[in-house]
């Protein structure tokens, strides 16, 4: 699979990548980041894909609802102001 524009940028700019990873780690520990992560894990467990290595992810289509799709497809979709695509 070909790398996206953003990943190619971070590959060429390791200092920028370190800053991004540091910021993301801080966000993931925040109350909002924790809430999102817990909801995602709960939905993955409910759909039976959590930790089984099938390469699938829960696509969040609403509160406590979702469907299975590839991780790359799910994670590249833009989130628009908290609304699900």
C-alpha cells in the first residue's frame, strides 16, 4: 500500500514526527482522549474484533453503533466536528 501525503511528510521530517507523537500521547491521556479510546475499545469488543488480529476496526456510525471495516479505511475518514461520516 502506498503511503499517504501526511506520512510521507513525517518520514522526511523526523523532528515534526516526534512533536506530533508527543502531542498525541498527551492527548490520549487527557479526559477527552480517554473517553474516545474507551468507547472505541468497547465497540471493538462488542463486534468481536478486539485483539484478534483480523485487521478490522469498528467504524463508528453513531453512539454505541458501528460496523466492521478495514482499519486504514476507517482511520483515514475525516471527522467533521464530532459527527460521524
